[in-house]
């Protein structure tokens, strides 16, 4: 790209966004793959004389379908030739969302919905204006279709490429009219993914695949106890290992660099490191649970308070009080964390499959001690994100290693590093209480959450730590929720659906308990309480009908239900399970979602399925535990994922929505699966599982329950139905 | 260091490597064939699955010394964009991948299954594919795609059958 073109990029970006369009990095992006001139219409669209249209993709692709869905948004308004539409990852720039440029919070489509359709429409108007000028007619005498501008009432037409040079010089329209839903050609239609071919032929490039001359493959040995440091080390055996190039100390530990990854891993095993373990060397999961139980004795920051809770409890016909808890979870993306870095006299170039290139950039700037303009971030395909690839230490570590060695490096976390040095979904413990009236309806809800925070506290409160609980949609007159922060050095992070990943389990399982206590059907109770939440109510009704809630299940199978509104969408799930000797098998999940305008129903379905599998894995067996300050799990043998032979049939139904705008889909289906399964297990066994994961705690609970039953029989009591 | 010669995607290759070095890292770091992925290093997740003499193996736990004289196929040798393997065609038709990282291994396991069992049942698929983890949860699509690949493969064989007979 020439300097003049870069200036034009900045100018156009500035005029389009009005917020400044600093493109960060000393390496400007390539203009066209063949080096030919292309014309920039705005920060999101380039059109080449050969008719190639390129979307500058400002949301990373971590499997959620951003490539395809964002191409659809642009193409819908641009009317370009779908087959000739190309895309490339955007550089880091304010116009693309810097400093938080990235994909998180199930916001990708929601925050691209307006800007990308406008970008397409504005470029289209400029092309139509250029054609109108050539023909000497009013723009109203032109129309567009499939990458061409046609003159109304004639066979004359120009391709977008033929018009690009003139059109790009025209003023960018201030405002444009966007299509109404009945005019959509692409939006709302299941559309094949544009990244599939690369991903099935092994050519899709992930961060782990970055290669360059003289690159060193690096692994880093970090202190097994959070917050610990290197006291001293001996690397003589490591350096003798064939292939090892260098051993360097950086902030978080000792890095081994080698000509191949295996030599780096093997060399690292030969390091002799004395650690200063720091203050967390005796931390354990049991100690943390003691701390949580203690914290729950104290009042905390109020997350919600409405109605006269005290009076409702004083007048209750029945009260239910229970404690729920969930453990820490790791993310275990299939591609473990990694980042490649090259430093030269111009600055620092970083390659990473990062969910938030903006944070990757800021981390590299801080670690390298360079100006923002001297650091360039290259975004690559992400081999699974789930919240793990936002911030994190890997960018800083990789830059530090490259700075010490002076070589380009690709730093890889082994699977063991990934599981033991992740930033975790925090564990949480909650006390929940409810008051029921004489008819068995809940009239008051009270809860207190003890959990580390996902993000900085505001007035003592982390909204995520109570999300899915304190913000429930149920019309229960009196509700009071408090949050008591748990202060620990265990690193925490967002994890697919964040706070809802745990709180919806608490809320929806507890609600099931209230249904049982009040003699209500679980669906009936929810429908009654969702009278002020029509969209959630509707998906629940549809899910119950599709799953045959009011008809008997296949003998041996039992149903459970859960629902939640989150990330701007509404989701209900009905599951069918069987329980055999404490072993839970999920046979079927009926998943109904109202996500507003579904832009690409194909990727909506994929995300619903994927979110359920992710949540189900955690519900069944996900647990990171600590002993002696160390994470006890290390690989898939003790932190396993759901496998194909355990995969339930998932029936996804996307409700035609009255909302013309899209809701989030990436995280929407994760929260409800755990409570739906736990509720089905209750239906199957009469045992309520108030602590996850299921596979660990259910057998114990079943054994206790059987003991109680036999005790009841022996003492002449009644058998629990 | 040892000099090891083997067949890679139909071509003879010679590498200089420690004999204990896993095939995975020879492929990725010496030969720059990065389609085969690292996932666990313990043969637990299947991301590194390749074929050795037609059998699916975990390249992360296969020493290069063992590979000498054998024939290795990776995803790069399974098919090309112009001539996709039936498994790849089915994967494309059904848009199986999400993040895509595990899919090389998934396809290599599926291709090996179809080579020995042209019409697998769901139970056959479960048994053959349970060692391949997908954290994106594409299992339902994988199962459907294997059934579809079996159809594609059968159609291709039917198309070839008259020619075979003609030769006799």
C-alpha cells in the first residue's frame, strides 16, 4: 500500500467513523494479493478493478462463524457477487473497536449489525452515483444486483470493479436507507461457512502454525503455585539436549527455546528450578470452601433488592433453604494458548489467534516498551476461544522471551500448561432461600453469592458474579441478592457465558426445588412466574411442546427443563436423561431459542449445539481442584471432554422472532444445560445435586439416599416416592 | 540424530531427527506440514491423527524411528480442494467445522473408519471416533457427515464398478 493510499484509508476511516482511524503498526496491511490497486470505500470495504470485493473483518473467527456472518451483513447491503467476496482480518485500529477490538460477550453480530450493513450500503450508493454520472442520469435510475450497477429500463450495466476508481473518489454518504427484512436476500438464510474449505484441507492458519526463518519454538516453565517465583535454576542438562537453542529467564519463569517444539518440551523437563512458592503454597479447594462458607455468614454488596422480603419470609407457609456450589473450570480450547513474536529495528510484530487483538496489542506494547505505532498484531484463526483468548499472559510472555533472545519465537502452552496455568472460571458457593405461599407459589427469594470476581468490582459488586441469578426474569414479588467477594490469587477469567455459566444452574435448579416443594410442575411454575417476560415464556412453551413435556417419556428416561434470557437472546431447554448406577446419560436436548433476527441460522444452530456440549462437559465432569497450591488436573485423562459416544441428539429450533435486530448466540445455550440435566436427574432419582460436577457427586448422593431409604424401611417409615 | 526415510503423502521423504522425536513434531516443525495439530501430547484427544500404512495413529506418541520405511498420510495428503476425499466432501457439504482445529484429526479417523467399514452404524462411528475430542461440540455434524461420506464413497465405487468389470 502506498503512503497516499494509507492516507486515504485514514481519511476515509475518519469520515466514516468520526472517531479517528489510527491503524496501529509499522507494517501496513497488503492491499491486494496480486499487488494490483484496490480502492477503499470505507474501513470495511475494498473493491478492486477485477471485481474482487474484500471485507476487512474486524471480529476474529473462533468458530462462531464471524467470517461468514459478517460477510453476509456487508453483502446484503452492498449487493456484491457473493462468490467473489473475499475477506481478511483487520489490523488493530480504533475504527475497528480498539482498545477492545475483538470478539467477546456474544457481541460480534450485535455490534457489527449496523456498521457493516451501513458500510455496504454506503459503498453501494457511491457505486450507483458513479454509474449515474457516467450515464448522465439520476441515481434513482440505477439499481444494483450481484456486483453490477444496472441502468433502469435498459440493458446497460457496469461491474463494481469497472466503477471502483471513480466511485471511491466520491463523497461518502452521510446517511443511507437500509433494507427492510422483506428485502433480505442473505440475512436469515442458512448460508454455508466461508472458512470450511480451509479448515478441512489443513490450510487454515492458526497461531500455533506460524513459521518464519530462524524461529525458535518455546515453552515456559512457570511456578506451579500461583504467585510463586523462580528462586534459582540450573539449566545445564537442558542446554545439552539436542535441538535446544537457549534458556532464558523472564518474568513468569524459565523459557526453553529449541529448533522444534519437542526438543523445547523435553529440554524443559531437564530444568532444575528452585521456586519461591510465595503465600499460596498451602491453598486447597477445601480451604477455599471453608473461606466461602465463612464469607456467606456476612452480608455483602446488594445486587438486587425489591419487595418486602422479611415480611414474605415471616408470613411464609413453607420455606426452602439450600446451598449450591460449583468448582473452578479451565477452558481447554483444542488449540492450546500460543503467540509468535518477531522484534526488529522497526518494532514488534505479533501473530496470535486472539479473541481481542486490541488487548493483544496493548499487552505487547507494554511488554516491549514501544510506541503503539511500532507494534503490529496479526490475527489468525482461533482454535477455540470460549473466553480464554481475551487477555492472558501469553502475549506478554512471548514478547519478553523474544526480547531476551533476540530471535523470533512461537511460545506454546503444552496441554499441561494450559490446564495448570489457565485463568479459570471461578468457583462459587451460594446460599439460596425461598418463601412459598399456602398455594405453593414462591413469593420471596433471597440469595448470597461467595465467589471470586470475573472483573473489577464496582461499589463492591461484580455483576457477572451474580448474572443469571440476581437478574432473573421471574415475577417473584420480593427478591434480595447479595455478593460477597472472595479474595484469592487464583487467576480468573471469562468462560463461555461467564457468570451465567454457574448462576443459571443455581437459579434454575433451585426453582425446580421450589416446584417440587410447592407441588407444581416445573414448566407450569416457570410459565406462571414468567408472566412479565413474554419472549422467554414463549420459547419455554415451544420447547415443552416440542419435547412432549406433557406426554410420558420413553420408559427409563426422565425429563428436566431450564430456561434463561441472556446475551440478548432467550433460550429454553428440555433434556431427557437416564441414570444407571449413578452414571448419567443425556439422550436428547430440545433447545429453543429466540435470538431476534437470526442472521445465519446455520451458525446459530452450530452455536446452540456447541454451547450445550461445552456446558454439558462441565456439568458432568468439569472440575479444577487445588491441593498444596497446585492445580491437580493436567490433561484430558483427568480433565476430560464430552466425547462423540456421549453426544445427545440436539434438536435446535430457532423461533421466528418479532425482534428485527439480532441477539447474541455464542454463549446463549451454555447456561441452561446444567440445570436441565440436574433437574432431569432429580426426576429420575429423587436426588437433588447441589454441587457440580455430577459424575463426582451424584454417586455419593445416591448412596446416601439409598441408606436413608433403607433406614426408613427398617424403622417402619414411608418410602420416598 | 538419525536419518529416517519414509513415504509421506505418496512421496519419499528423508529427515534428520532424533529417533524418539514424535512424528507430530517432525511433520509440523521440520517439514512444515502444519495441518496435523497438537492437542495433548498423550494420545488422548486425537487432534494429531494421521495414517500409517492406512491405520489411524496418534502422531504425538509415534516416534519417528518407528515410521522408517512406512507410509504416512496426513490431512494434506487426504485430498486437495480440487479433488476432495469423500470425507472432506461430506465435511464441506454439512459445514462440520466450527473453530476447525480438531477437524484434521477427526477426518483422518473418519477416513480410516470408512476404509475398513464402508457402511458404519452409529455405534461403529462412536467406537471409531470416541478418541477424537471436539470442544466446539460438532459431534452431531460429524456423525451425519460420516454417514454422508459413506454414501459419497459408495456412489464413487458404483461409478467405478463398470470400468473394473470392463477390464476383466
